[in-house]
C-alpha cells in the first residue's frame, strides 16, 4: 500500500473529549473516527488491525473445534420475553417496532445471542447423537450502554465473538469449557495482551463455573482482587476472603450507649463528618428482601456488602435491597437510620466477620435523625449468623495462601461461562438420550470483545510517541520511508522492496508523501508500525537501508542485497514467538 492512496488522517493534538491513551491514540493515529457518543467508524488502518484480531480469534476457535455460523443481528422480541431478558437488560436492550403489512412487529437488536442460538438448536438438535456441538459467530452486538465512553472500550455497538456449546452431561461441558479457556489464553497471547484469567460469579452452576479474561490497566472499569504470591485472582463480586484477624474486644474498654441527634446525616459520609469519626467505626445496617422476606445485614462502614455472598449464605434464590416502604415498616424510621437495636419489627439479622471487631461503634437508632454511639457487638447485640458478607478490599488475606491481596483495575476482554440449563429450559431445547428419556441440553457460552482486544492493546502498549503494536495486530508490519520522493532511485527501491515484501505475505506501507523526514518518522511512531525501513542518500551510496524496530532505540544498517530475506525471516520469527515485542514490554 502507498500512503498517498490510503486515508490516514493522523493528528498532532489530543482530540476533544478523549481522556485515556487508547482513545486518544486510536483517534490521533487515524484508526477510528467518532460517529456519535458510543459509535465509531473504523478507518482503513483501524480496520486492518481489527481484521487481524478477528483472524486470530477465528483460527483459535476453529482449532478448538468450534463451528462458525452467522445469526441475524435482530430477532423478534418474543424470544427475549421467553427468557425474561427484556426486563433483565432494561434500557440496555436496543429495541424497535417494525411496521409490517399493517401490523407492528417488536424486535430486538441482539446484545448477545443465547436466545437465537438456543432456538436454532431446539429446532435442529433432538438426539444425543448430535451432541456435543460448539457453535460460534463473529458479529456486531448492540447495547445501549448507560455511559459509553473511553473510545471503543465501551460502545453501543461492538463486535463480539460469541460461542455457545451444547452438551448431554456436565463432564462434556467441562471438557469444552477447558478447551475454550485454553483457546482464549492462546488468542490473547498471540495478540500481545498481558491478560489474567480471574474467577467470576458463576450463577446456577457452582464451583469454578466462570472466568473473565482481564487486562490489567489503570483505566479499566473492572476491579479485581489479585494475590501475587500464589496467583489467585477473582473479580470483586466473586473474591473470597481468607481468614482475616478480627480484633477481640475487651469489655473493659466498652463505653456506655448514648443516643445523639444527627440532623441531616443520612449517609456514611455525612455521619462521619457530623460525628468526626472514621467510617471503620460505623456499622451499616442494610435491609434486604431475601426471597421477599426482610432481613438485616450488617457490614462495617468502610466495606461494601456483597449480594452474591449474602444470597449464598442465606440459601435463597433472590436477594434485593428493600424498598423505602419496607425499610420504614421494619425499622420504624425513614431510610438512612436503620440499626441493629430497637427495630420496629423483629427480623433475622446477619453480620460480616469484621463487624464483630468494631469497638464502641456508631449505628442508626431506628429513629429519624438519630444515631446510637458506643454500641458493642456481643454486649449490645448478637447476630443470628456471622459470615463473609462483603467485597474484598486491598490488604485482605488471600483465601488460598493467606498472603495479602491487592486490588487492581482491569479491562474485561473475554468471558467463559458454564450456563447450565437456564436458556435451554426456557426455550425448550431438549434431546432424546441413549436411554430414550427426554433431557434438557446443558450449555456453555464464551464471549470475546474484538474491539476491546485492539483498544486493550493500545491501552497497555504505547509510549509518548504513539502506539506499539505487536506484529500480529499491526495494520502494516513494515513501513518503508524513502527520504526524497522525487529521487527516482529511492522510489524505485521503495517500490521494489514493497513488491517483494508483499509477495512474501508481509504487509508493507510505503510512505510516499512529499514530507520531511521528521514528519514521516513522527507519524510512523504514532501509528506504531513494528519495522521501519529508511531509504536515504548515504545508504543508497553504500548499498544499504536502515532498519529499526518501533520499540528499540538502535537502528541497524542492512545490505540491500538479501534485505528482503532477512526481514522476512525476522518477521516470521516474531509472528510466531512475539518475543521481541514481549521483551520490550516487560522492560517498561
Ligand atoms: P462489561 O462488564 O464490560 O459491560 P459484560 O460482562 O457485560 O461486559 P459480556 O456480556 O460478558 O460483557 O460480553 C462478552 C465480551 O464482550 C466482554 O468480555 C467484552 O470484551 C465485550 N463487551 C461487552 N460490552 C461491550 C461494549 N459495550 N463495548 C465493547 N465491548 C464490549
Ligand atoms: Mg462479562
């Protein structure tokens, strides 16, 4: 390709509204252009990288034994009604009503395809002989994200590789799940991403039933818990907490209870400010509906309650924060003043381990605008059960090895999930087993955000000059820069190198713009071509070209004779191993 024939609108300035490196650099390098909030066009260079990521994903899916198909991006709303996901997705679901022959047909632009694929399988699979099967597609998804931001990391329309597997037994599901997990590791390694698989909330099938593939990055919107000592990693919703010492309280230090007026102090922050106390001295009392029945859960003021943990410990199906009316009935006070002592109704209450170590605590008084101080667990209240009810925080003990865990920000690029029978139940996907009985198909689902591979790479691999691509994702692997485009000898050599490299399957861009060297080098670094070849006056005289890797400081001179073979060899090696790229990244 020749620069002057393509469309590469590079920019010097940081574009308005772009805050994080991947967004800024993808716009500045001319990879994408914004259409509206949450929607981007891929310009020629961006599309090439996207296609390369797609090709890697497809290759590894095929290798793992998944079969490609393509489903319609839209489907009748009724499919989503059958699985209850019109409600579950809420405003995120992109809907429309199509006028058709005098009728109105409600449709959905699919945010994911469990419904459509399960419907297909329910129609065409009926016997155990047809199972297991794993099907996938690479296609646009629609989600009306509440706050689309950060460029293509979170958009209203994005490309997902979504795979679904169908099984007669859990063992068979586990086998495919493990293959997918391996394929994902392979995909993200080949893409040069520093990924970390983390345990995620697993839904109906307990145990190790879900993993998210995360890229550690300070601009990530997800928080994960990580133990560097043993490698345990989980998202904060799932993370277990190891045994953390709880201070045993000395009754000699207990003070007498007092009721204080706290006008206008409804939140933890306001109470802390009003009473000049740290949040660790507060105990939050949360009223939940556990399968519809009100219960109270106590956590320390600086901790967040974890609904999944509550649901599991209480052994209920559904847990949700109570509505204001219920809270007022239960506590006898307006929202914001619940506490463990003196509630209007007697309900079960549960406390997190750490609550039991708060000395002379501050709690809501179950009266409007009032709090109690010097409350001591054990003396003043005894919970029905003490357990782990909160999200992990930095410094908590690792559940596996007991060492200290860290909290890190991360970007989710992929997700593998053992679904069980949630969709096959509601869409009636059954099979006749060898014993002639009708059984429900067991499912797994596996997603990758292809755009996030690109954005995640740029986010984690750049310097002050621009993007640093691994050869496997670079829009072009080589940029050839003739220093003077009106020098016919230089242009002849540039064209020759281009044709010979291309004929060996190497993606080559010739910067044939009539521009100063400084401009060409700046743009080459901004876009981040892995290999830069410079054809200059001096080199031409001595029969050499200059070769430089994007991430290395030093360049080397290469004899023009045999240069193409040498470059092809190096690139071939780098495509397979990614070693040079990885070494350079590890050094930063
Ligand atoms: P998130 O928590 O970031 O909203 P999710 O858990 O809802 O993502 P999944 O339903 O698991 O996403 O979708 C599979 C993959 O699709 C995700 O791992 C992610 O890489 C990608 N993805 C999801 N939502 C978006 C989006 N709005 N823009 C770009 N990629 C997305
Ligand atoms: Mg997910």
